[in-house]
């Protein structure tokens, strides 16, 4: 009965919305229409939200928008074809990891935004520091509108609270300041795991310990890093640093002590094993405000975490989520206004990313900006509109909290971003076109000799010596020199 | 006495022969059984995994029989079965309609090309053959489909690409060309027009070739997912294979996203749900194949004697 009512009710809303749309359509018809393409699964109530978004947008900037989600698995292919064929659209989601930001710039698929942003979205432009905007600058221009989210990468261990309490080392864990402090805890967890029926290992995947960010280095790719504590950016080969040796030794020791499964093929299954509670420590993960709550919400496992790496503002961290404006856009100024609205107007942003109030969500506690699924739905996924990708559309610090334990996390994250030390090469991007051959050989070497070190399969001294020799033979010195030259040039042109 | 010994020896030899042939047959059977098991066991593992409880699957691994029976994965899928049912509908529709149209078009093109007395035979053959050696590539293909034909997000996008496959046209042409020209002359003497000859003489005689090409075309349509990857955004038009691809690759993209360390993720399909999806997508097709395989095999071999 209840479901029938709900369906009827929903149908009624659709009808009303359609009527409203029909009436306003006459007015909206004359307005320019933008097209926004982004990865995501089609939502059942997509049309409903789009109508509401258009109504809001027509009034705010005098335009309408077609929201065009493309399935995650098809996004790279379809946006690539759309760009190459010159099909008209206005805005697309881009990042170094999907719809590659840098290739889009090389191919001239995006237009420079710095002037447009300052002119048509001044509030948005002012919401981030100039250094932050610098991170998106490539070859003198900013081609991507940055979505604020967690920019810094304070890595550290997560541990299941239940296990931590069982071994009675809560204080010891909270007091750790380096990965070596984790050693006695790992030992205790493994001893506990040996007795426990479900828990098989202390941890699963050790390789993240070799992430340069863990040791306060800013990675430039190809095994090269810059020491973030050194104000003069000097390009180093990561595997020649003491930090690398320390990390590799730690991995080797823990691997030999049996803290991780000896079959490293299993490491790929770390999420499934985590859900099945087969291990208790994620050695190196992003420790952020609300991080424990997020894990609790996703897997139902209570965790405790401590950040070990210093929060450093790096290029990669800042430009992890961007929106670009297409060269085929007929109304770039409107597109930028739209992006400005999405990044500064919480009401519009939440309408876009969370749906319509009363239909998809309702206030649980308006004062603390906490919302809950509307009309008694069990989860947001059941409400008909939950793309669940707030970070794709705009400033996540404007998004409403969906979980009571999350409340306050945005303020804390924003604080973390603001107080982070900028990397000496924040805003620098390496152009590898001059040394492509060397890059190819180096990446093959890193895979062949670096990965075994990351999984603790080889003796550290021997492994590192072989790796460094192979890297030299592959021509890493040429790449290093080229990166250094580009950084020096970049520094000179910036001052 | 002598005869007796001879008989006994004979019988022994026969026994030996029988034993040998038994061993021979036995070893062949064993080899075939092992081979069938190699094919069957992965299938059984997938079915069993789809009926296993998610967490048990991780803890205990894959078993031939579910370690802990659960229909959770299927409940999850049948909670919203429209996607898979629709995908089946789309695939069956494109396969039936597409194969019919494609066969008619290719036969209509191949037959004139096979007739030596056709005036435009050479230029038209070249025109057709040329596209086999040179093509514009992906981007011009995309531009043609979306900006000139405007078929993106319609069922035509799924149908068009396989209407004329040049290689199949060449096979058909060769087959038509081998038909004795006296037959055609005789039909003409009897007063048949060109179209009549094509329908009543050429087509029935080319049945084996048509069956083969029809089968290949049907398989093309059934297995096609790249066309949908390029041209279909509307989830209602996803063909079956593409739906499977999307489910898998969405899960991978979600994982990629989590390594980037951004905020919360959408629901990642669980291992068991993915297995259940695979069972639902391949199951009916496999059963269909069991019943029709003799026709399919006959279709393939029919063309072979030519």
C-alpha cells in the first residue's frame, strides 16, 4: 500500500514538474542552452532534477543546461570522440586520471579560463588562493576550474578500532609519529590475528608505503621527486633517497614477519578482504577529517587513524577534480557563470548533486546542514537521484552532510587545505615530450625492479642497487636533467 | 587339436584387439572428459559464486558448491530487473532485424557484382573493395554517424554498422559467380526478368552461402558492444554485451577513483552481483545454443564444400 502511495505521489510530482516545465519552457526556449558532460550513471529522476536545475539557472544567469552523464566505463572513449569530432558542448569533467586534463590542453580542446573566471565568476575566483589556482596553470593559462575538496594528502595508517582495543594499544597508536612507531602495534595485531578465526593477517597491501607523499616528497612521475621541505626545488631520484630505503626495508621486514599474505596476487583484493575483516590495518591511506566515518559508512567497520605525512599542497592534489570549457562552446562566459554558481551557491550546488528538497532529501537538522533521504527512503540510493559524486560538480565544502558523524568535516578539511605548506613546485607540470624514449624505458624498469621492492619480495640492499643501476642505464639522468631545466625555467618566469 | 589351438590363439588375438581398442577409446574419452571439465568448471564456479554469500566468498574463496548458500546477489539484480530485460530485448531485436536487412542488402549487392554482363561491375567492385583496404578511421566514422546521419542514441546506430560487411559481400559474390551461367540463360529464355532470376534461381541456390553469412552477421550483432560504447548514452538502448561491459568497467572506474583519494563513492557492484549478472546474461544464450547448435554447425559447414 505504502509503495503504491509512494509511486502515486512520485507520479504526481513528475506531472506537476512537467506542467511547470511546460509553462516555463516557453520562456526557457529562448535562452541559450549549455551542455555539461560528466561521468556518472543515469539517475531514474534525472529529468525531474534537470527541470528544477533549469528553472533555477534561468533565473540566476539566464541560461539552461543539459546535464549529460556518461557511464564511467564509457566516459573516456565518448568524450574523446566528442572532442576529436568537434561536437558542440560547453563543459566537461576532466582530471589527470580521467578525460586527461593535459592531453586535452595539448590537443587544444579546452579554452583558457583565467580572464573569464575573474570577469564572470569573481566570487568563485576569490574563494581560492592564487597559489591554488596556479596548480591548474599549464603553459601560462588556466584551463580547468578547480573543485575544492581535500587538496593535501596526509597519509597514515587506519586500524580497526575493535582490534586496537582488543590488543589494548589505543594510546600507543594515537601517539605514533612515524611509520616505524607502528612496528610494535603491527606485531601485536599479528599475534592477535594468529589466535583469531577470521582475521588472517595484520595487513594486506604494503606497497602504498612507497608513495613519495608518505615521506614528504612531491612526486613528479618517472621515479623522480622533489623534497618539499627544501625551499629550493632540487629534483631527486626517489629510489636513491634514504626515505626510499627506509620504506623498502620496512616493507621487507613486515613481509618477512608474515604481516601480509605471501601471495601478493591477493593484494589486489584488498577491498574485498577488508570488508570480510580478514585484516585490521591499512598501512597507508588518506587520513582526512571524516575519513573514519566514511569507512564506517561504506563497510560498517569502525576505525581509528593517524596522519603521519605532513599536509603538503601539491599540483596533483589540487587538480584531482576539474571542469574544463570546450573550444566548441558558443557561450563560454555563461559556462563560466554556471561553474561559478555551482561552486559558490550551496542551494544550487546541492540541488545539482543531491536532488530536490522534499523529493530526494530532507533536512535532518538544518542548523548543522545535515540531510537525510526524503520520505522515509532507506538510503539516498533509493530516492531516485543520488549521483554520489559531489566532488565532480563543485566545491564539496558547500555540500550538505549526509551522515551525523560527518558533521564539521568540511570545515576541518578546508582548514587543512588552508594551513598546508605549499610544495616548492606547486603549479609546475612536467612536459615529457622531449624525453619520451627515456620515460618509456624508465617506467618499464620501475615496474620490473621497483615493484618487487614494493612488495618486499627481494633483499633491500641488493634490490635498490639493481634498481638504481637499471634506472641509470634506462636514462633517468636525462629525464632528471630535463625536469630540473624545466623547473628552473618555470621558477625564473614566475619571479 | 591343432584347430583348437588356432581357435584359442584367434580368440586371444581378438581379445587383445578388443583390449587395445578399449584402451584407445578409454584414453580418448579421458582426454575429452578432461577437456570438457576445463570448459565446465569455470562456468560452475561462476554459478556457484553467484549463489554464495559475499563475505563468505572472500573468506573461503571459490568452491564448486556454494560454501554458504545465498540468493542475495539475485535479489539485488531482480530488485530492478528492467536493465537486463531491456538489454536482452535490444540485443534480440538488433540481431533479428539487423541480420535480415543485412542479408538482403549484401545479397542484392553481391549478385550484380557476380554477373559478368553488368556494365558497372568493375567500378562498383572497386568502390566496394576499396573500403576494405582503406577506411577513414574512428573519428570520421563518429562524425558521419553523429553529425550527418544523426543516429546517435537511436537503435539505428546499432544496426547500421553491420549492414554491409565487404568481406561477406566478396564471399557471396564468389558463390553467385560460380552458379552456371546456363541456368540464368535458361531462365531468361523462359521469360524471367532479372529480379525474378535473382529471387527464384540465384537466391535458393545460394542458400548455403547465405546461411553462413547470416550466421556470422547474427553473431556480429549479438556480440557487438563497441558500437554502443561510441554512440549510445541512453541506458534503455544498451545491448546485452555492453551492459555487462559497463557493469565491469564502472566497478574498475570506481576503484581508480578511490585511489585518487577523492570523496565518497557510489555503490560498487559486489563480486557476487557481478557473477549473477554474468549468469543471467550468458545463461539463456547458452541454453539457446544447446538447442540450436546443430543448425548453427550445419550453417557453417554448408558453405564449406564450395
